[in-house]
């Protein structure tokens, strides 16, 4: 049998059972309120999300008539232009760049004209010879990677 504790409250006698007395009622009420608020927030969010079964709207594509020269170029031409700009920015001639990178001058010329397909080793050697920043080196390597695909 449950043991009962008695206390006087106001005019009458109030009985509190042991299993009820130990409960943290404030914490239970606060926890229940938090759960209720979270449930309401999730419900509102679910109504705000688009319906997955709905048909997507028709998309129209408009081609831009005036594209910049870089956008109109292929990847090989863009990489060739970037290699030439990097060499000129470093102040090297084709001969000097060839000596620093270990590549033949004729190969460098072909790379900058876009007639020779550059390898990852070519781009890596030229990036080192031109002392490019890691960002510029990565951009050139990315172009070379796209060219191989």
C-alpha cells in the first residue's frame, strides 16, 4: 500500500501520494510545451515544402546572342590562352619558359596556340615555372582535366 503524506493547505487536508510528489512537474510541463512547439513548426514547414508529385513548371531557355570571346571558345583554346597569359605575366619568353619547365620550345608554342593537347604534367611543370598561385594552378589543372574528359 502506498504511503501517504499529509499536509495542511488552506482550509482543508490535502493528501499527496509518494509517486506523484517526486515528479518535477515544472520540467514536465516545459518539456511538453517544447515538444508541442516543435510539432507545430514541423507541420508548418511540411506545408511550405513543394509537392513532389506536382508537375514542374515549363522552363524556357533563351540563348544569349552576344557571348564573350572566352565563353565562345572551347576548353583547349581557353587553356592555351591561360597558359600564354601566365607566361607573359611571369615575364618569360618561350625559350626561358622551356628552360625552366623542361619542355621543348616547340611544344610550348603548340600548347599556347592550342594545336598541342597539354598533359597534366605539362600544366604542372608550367605552373611551377611561372610560379603560379595555388588557385591559378588549380584552375589550369581543372581546364586540363575537362579537356581529357
